[in-house]
C-alpha cells in the first residue's frame, strides 16, 4: 500500500479541511463513492474517490483529532491514474492549506 501524508499547517482551521478535500478532488475530475469514518481512526472522515469508469480507487483519510490527512492506494485498488493524482492533489491541497493558514 502506498501512503502519502499531507502537511497541515499548525494555524490551519481544521473545520475547512473536509470541504477543501471534496472541492479539490471534484474539481480534478474525481467522484466520491464512499464517505464514512474508519473504526481504526475514531472520528475520522474517510473517502473513496474514483475517476469515471477507470480502474482504481484513491482513498483519503482525515483524522481531525490527530491533525492528519493522508492518501492511500491499496495494491488491489491501483489504477493508471491513482499515483499521479495523489501527488497532484497533495501539492494542490498543501498550497490551499498554506494560503488558508495565513488568513
């Protein structure tokens, strides 16, 4: 499994993270097919994002209590787009979070 951590500035308003994740993924052609909490990360928000009918699932988990956000790509859910898209989204989100942290 590939895991990619997203850096969250200490001054970031964590109430904005979920909306920014969803907006950013949607604006890059991804659709949320699952949104729930993970038992292993109590209080977390976990999404599965798909790209049209293409093979692959990009998983995103936000654990507010621990100030963590990460992308996961499981070996049985890879697609031709998942690795590149996770890197792109990480960069875009970190940029947005840094802009938001300055306000």
